[in-house]
C-alpha cells in the first residue's frame, strides 16, 4: 500500500485528509462530539494512526491517570493509550502493512474513533476536576 491508496481509502471512509509532513496525513472525521483529528503515518511496516493530543497534560500526569490508562489498554482492542514526548496523552492504533487491506483500515480507524468517543469526555472531566482541587 502506498500513500495514494491510503488517501483513497480514507475518502471512501468519509474522512477529510490533508498531507501533514512527508509521511503523515492529518485526517478529520465528524462525530456527535465534534471533529476528531487523527494523524496517520504510513511507513514500510506499519500504519500508525493517533489522536494527538488526546488529553493535553504537559507531563503533569498523576499516578491515578497512569493506572486508569493501563486498565483501559488492557481492555481495549487494537487501540492503546500512551504518553508522547511532551507528556500529553495520545491514543494510537498500529496495524502491520503486510497485506494491509481496506477492511483492516476500516476496522482500525473505526476502533480508534469508538475509543476516542468513549473516553475523551471522561478524561477531560477528570482533568478539569483535578485542576479545580
């Protein structure tokens, strides 16, 4: 799969995608909670799609947040939470590109959207509550 094929698949899935650097696309998908921006990178071995930042914390991450993220990682299929180099929370899905096809892309991005919608408001509310204390 190349970048052109990936862009065609995204259009077919209803995503608006634009180039964002040499090997990355910035794609948006509308949801009931507003647009979800996903950065999608394609390299020789992996298709990596991430919601960056999922929650901006600037590295101010509590032990409780880390425990919650690990519990979610255990229970989620395909997607995983992580911290980026700025300490912010990201949600990522990684799919091997060997024999990658449209249904796999649809499944991976669908799961990323579902988990974003399921967890974004929970994390934002918890972050606001922590700031208020």
